[in-house]
């Protein structure tokens, strides 16, 4: 009987309790509205550095674009474009050798032109392509091996003596044959800068 009375007493006590209070919204801390944070940051507002804008494709690969040359009449206007599958490969169109590819060897703009057979079926010898971002000049040399240690050395003119090779003939006289120097082709051009028109 006592346990029944105890249960009834518990039920009546729980029935008398009021409904719980609705949950109060939690205040989140905001640095912009905090007076302490504001007093500290106000000292440095003039000294804050803005974030740099994201790099564009032209910033990463400055060689891309159109070039004009006053010294190369056979390639007065060339276009350098990026390969769709491989960003480290570029295509050069407008050369007398035809369209050819070059591979990035040193960022931002030193490329090796591998020996290749172009789309027209012409054999292209190895070479070097360097774009100077400071002067906006493009230099291409075809017909000389790429020097990985110093690519710019390909463009330095070399005055080497021509080697002489002795060849014996049937008449036992010695003929002197001069060794033929490899044929090289050089291009220099300036990048055409597109001006943006302000309205």
C-alpha cells in the first residue's frame, strides 16, 4: 500500500511541474563586433597587406601569345600556344619549318625543342626556345643541341676553327676536306601586348 501511495505522490508532483522553458539562442562570438579586438586591429589597419590576386595562365606560362619579328622575314608573325593535354608542352606555328613542339625545361620560359617530324613530315633538328619576360623577347635556335646546364649558351655565337680531316685517295695524294658546320636557324621576336580598352 505504501508503494502505491508513493507512486501516486510522484505522479501528482510531475503533473504540477510547468512546461520547460524554450531554448535560448546561443550568442556566437564575432570578432567584428568585439570592442577589444577592434581596439587592437585599429592600430594595424593602415599596415595590412592585401592578398595577391590568383595567378593566371599568362603569369605561369608567359611565352604563350603572338610574336612579331622585324629581323625574320620568313617568320614575321608566329603564335605560341599550349598543348591541350600537357601544360608543359607548347606549339609554335608560323615558322618556315612548319608547326613544331617544345617542352618546358626550366620555369617560367625555357623550352627544349626536341628533334621531331612535324605535321608536314619535315625533320626538325633539336633546338632551344627562351622567352625573356623582362624585355618581352622570344629567341629560338634550331639546329644546335639543347644545353641543359646553360640553355642560353646556345645563342652565344661561337668562333671555332673548322677542323680539317685528311682523306687518302687512290693516287696516294692526301686531300684536305673541311668539316661542314651544322646549319642553324635563329629567330628573335617581340611579344604583341594586347591593350585593354577602358569604357
